[in-house]
């Protein structure tokens, strides 16, 4: 069974999509079979950045929206990518008649079943079952799609952009995750929050680190040591369907930090799981290291 990590955040532009792609790509490069689920179904930015805008192609490529709306298995929309070990369940944005999908409304209509649909689909997928990691990219909201992603996840990870530091929104995201853990998904663990794009102004950087350290102390949620710097290279990557690992040397800004972030993510998971096994908490069956 894979470890399912939901990349969450109430706001847009905080680095959810960029970090989903980079963490997943690095895990794949390390030899872990990794699948990205594009669950920001209105923007479909992960899909656009990894395999291109499938909704613009003549032949209709199915994705997660069609499976949710019309039935089927995620195995039918589990695609290879150009990167070895990296797979994607894309969001196709538009239905066969060219109308935009509204997955939020669809899940709301289904009520309780809607909240659990993503989890059920993941649990039933044989291909996902063969992965080591699943990373879910989410919409910039704490609505039903993000909640259902938290219900399906083992971990949630929160990116923070320091140029638009909103402690309230980070706090709300933490609260939402912990509420889902308490009420519905006891296996959900917060991995923590990390700076996905550090302001270059020293004063702002200092302030951000100070405020985030305080938040970590108040909430008990881990603040990652690795800080991703701002790099103009990130802006061009989606169009070229590349990652920072493909276009820069290991020592360059952003590249080495994303390598470090993934090491830290793996360390955190190991630490949490060791602690859990010592305190004899049973995880979902088959989650062996
Ligand atoms: N470290 C970084 N340096 C510079 N730009 C970045 C960095 N990380 C992300 N970005 C850019 O910030 C914008 C928002 O990031 P994105 O991952 O799409 O956020 P979200 O998915 O939360 O909306 C994108 O244009 C992306 O290229
Ligand atoms: Mg996004």
C-alpha cells in the first residue's frame, strides 16, 4: 500500500502544485513508484505541467473527473509520464461535450458518499496499490474536495509562500487537517509546513521564520528546516513540462533545496511511523517500510 500525501493550503499561489510535482519527481528519481493525483480539477495545473493540457487534444483523454462523474476505476486513468517511476491520474477539466466539470458540486450532491469517494477509488485501485507514494494536489480551498483528499490521505503537507504570509490561512489549514484526523481519519498525520518560496528581502525572511517558528511552537506542527528559495526558473517549468532537476545543476537555487526537502519528508515519515509502531498504533494494513 502506498503512503498518500495530500498537499494542502487554503490559498492559491503558495506552491502546492510546484511542490507536488517536485516532491513526486524526486521520489520517482530515487526509485519509488510514485503517482500524482491532480485533484485541483478546476485548474488542472499538475496535469498541464506534467503531461500537457489533455483537454485541448482531439482525442478525449479521460481523467479523474470522468471516473467520479460517470463511474469506473482509477486504474483506467492511471497514466505513465516521461519520467521513470512517475505516474499521473490527471484531471481533464472538461467533459466529452466540452463543458467544465464541477467536481465540488458533484461531491456535495453525493453527501457523505461524496466525501469518501476519493478514498474509495484510491483503495480500490490496483495500480495505486502498487505505488510507494501518492501525492495529491488540491484546490486552493478547504472545501469538500480538499476534505475528501484529507480523508484519503495518511499525511498532509502545507507549503507556505513568505511574500504573502498569511498566518490565519496556514492556521486554518492546520485546523482543518487536525479536525479531519479527530473526526474521521485517525491515520492522518501532519507532516508539517515548509517555505516553498522564500522572500529575498532579509527583513521579510527573518520575520517569516520568526512567525512560523512561533506557529510551530503553538500548534506542535513541524516547521521544515529546508527552505526553498525564490528562483525565476520555476516560472518556465510548467510550459516545458520539466522540473528544476531537469534544467539546473544540483548546486543551483531551488534544485538542492528540493532534494533536501524530500530527504526531510522521508525522515519525518520514518520518525512518525517508528513512533507509531513503538506506541503500538495500528496503521492501515500493509504499510510496511
Ligand atoms: N521557489 C519558487 N520561486 C519562484 N517561483 C515559484 C517558486 N515556487 C513556486 N513558484 C511559482 O509561484 C506560482 C504559484 O505556485 P503554484 O505551485 O502554482 O501554487 P499553488 O498550486 O498553491 O497555486 C507559480 O507561478 C510557480 O511557478
Ligand atoms: Mg495549484
